């Protein structure tokens, strides 16, 4: 009676130590991307709050200038102060991450699923099995106790 065939496993792209290093490299890159996205989200929140505060400040100053124009008094913010605040708001809005950029980064991370990679022990077992198979094919006896 023939012996049952072992299930054939798909071979990963790299074997042995190179595979481990490659996996760690990919995992660290994914971790860096996730960290950058979190930092971008925090920065976006801070910039958003700053924009809101600057807009409120600008509206208050514009209201004061309009009121001063009606009253004829000389107090309040000058046109140069208003222009400076507008420049600051424009600079903040240019440096803020756009929602589309964040969504694109999230999509990339979702596409690179780290759970689809082989674990180290799986790679070691696979390499060990392949070596045993090749040695058996050549007629070399394998010492099972070394495992």
C-alpha cells in the first residue's frame, strides 16, 4: 500500500536566515509607516485646533477693525497684523496632511498584511523538511534525534 503524500506547502520568497531578516525588515517598515501615520494624525489635530484659534482671532480683529472704522477711533489691529495672521493661517493649512493622503497610507498598510508572512518557527521547519527531503532523495540517512 503506498504511503500517503505529504501536503505540499507554498514556498516563501526567501529561505532561512534571509527570510527572517526580510520578515523583520518588512515588519519594521510597516511599524514605521504606522508610527508616521499616527504622528501625522496628531499633527493634523494640533494644526486643526491652531487654525480654529487663529480664525477666531482673525474674526475678532476684523470685527474690531470694522467697529473702529464705524466709531472712528484709532485702536485695534493694524492691516499688517491682519496680513501676518492670514500668512500664518495659510502656512498652517499648507503644512497640514490632507485626508486623502492619510487614507492612501491607510490603504497601503491594509494591503501589506503582516499576518500573511511566515513565522520564524514555520520557516525553520520548512527549511528542515526541505533539507531532509533532499537528503532522502540522494539516499543519505537523516538523524532524527538532532531535532
